[in-house]
């Protein structure tokens, strides 16, 4: 059965299997591994680098991939220098300190034959920013010494699918999926049928708080939208009424103008015809009594001027008889 190495055996691995390690980070059944230089922010796909006296900040709900400060060589030749004829694998586990601060990590393992810096992922599930210092311990390695039939036939790195060998920094996922997948071949949940508000409430803080705030905001928005709709309807109705009143007033004014024009036109036409008839009668009368020539012309002129003056006086009188209007 595989043997779990104790602290004294882990110490023997320093400089042969484990490099850049801090001896003071050795614990009873493994060693604490520290935050290294390279960081990948999954939310923005940004790669950043850390250094001495620098700190990594992970926002609430954010996930990052990090690299270890230590390097490892799990080749059989390196292990044989300390434990002849043996092989080795290791399990990566979170530190309890990280879990106490709301940091979620998943366990994985280091296969026999693997070498390079370790990549590790963490997610900040707390409600505040998580600050991690460069070279601060973040997870643990527990070593299993393999002997006899426990030694794998093909170590890691000797198979075509072993693409993460000799990692120095962040090794991105090499998983591939088809560019186009028929819908009938996809099995998924009916998440679109779920109530988003219920999902947020059940997700815990701060998402339940966000859900309540969004629900309150939605209620306020519905009230405002209803008020805006009523106001828009009222404005539309008043505009329509005003437009109808303007149209009615315009039609009334046009009718009055038309009637006034017709009346004035008939009055002017009647006056002109009447004057011509009177003048014709006067001229005929004077001719019958022997008045001719210049005298007849002066009579016609004076008579026309008199009739014109009479019409002008009557027109001014009709205007002065109208009631005064006040604005």
C-alpha cells in the first residue's frame, strides 16, 4: 500500500523533487505551497505577473488561476535519488485558512512523471475582496511513495494527451469541442424556466441582497412607467382636444370672414350699381331739359363725388357702431 510521507521524509525531497521550497512550510504530512509569479483572471482572461512585495486581489465572485512559487520534478530518476526503486505522486488540498476566509478550491493530484510549476484555481465566495501576498501559502501537497505494483507503467508526460508537462507559469486548457454541435445532441437543464429572483435569493449573500434590490427597483420602475403612461395618455387627450378647438375656431373665423366678405362685396356692388343708375337718371333728366356740354359733365362729376362721399360716410358710421372689444 502507498506510503504517505511524514515531515522527515518530505524534508529529504528538497532540492531533488521540490525546488525553491521553504523548509519552514513543511507540515506533519506534506508541505505548504506558495503563490507564485503568474496569475490568470478567468473573468477577464487577463494574465498578470506578481513579484516581491506585491499582492493579488480577487473580487467577490471572481475566479483566478494561479501558479506555484515552487517547482517540482516527479520523474522516477529524481525520486530514485532519495527513495531508490520507488515512484511518487501527490495530492493537492486547500489550506484551512483559505476555507475560513470563504475561498473555494478543488482538490487534484500530481501524477508520477510530472514536472514544472503547479497551476491551481480558486474562487472568492466571500462578500469582500480577498488579498493574497506573493509567496503566501495557499495549498498543501501530500506525498505518496509508490512501490512495486503501485508504480505506473506509463508515467505522466509519455502519453500524447499529456499536454501540461514542464509548465512554467499558467498552462491554459487544451480541451477541444466541435465548433458546431446539433441541438439534439446537447443535454442541458431548463434553467431558462427558473425564476431569476428565486435563483438570486437562493444563491446567498451578496446575490440575495442584489436580488431584493433589483426587485424593489423593478417595482419602482413599474410605478414610474405606469405614471408616465398615464401622463402620456393625458397629454395625448388634451392635445387632441386643443387641436379640435383650434380647428373649430379656425372654421368659425373662416366662415365669419367669408360671410363678411360676401356681405361687403354685395354692399359695394349694390352701391356702385345704384350710383350708376342714379347718375344715368340725372344725366338723362338734364339732357331732356336742354343741359348739354361742360355743364352736364360738371353735374356728373359733382354728383359722382357726392355719391362717393355719402358711401364713405355711411361706411365709417357702420364701423363706429360696432361694440368695442377688449383684449
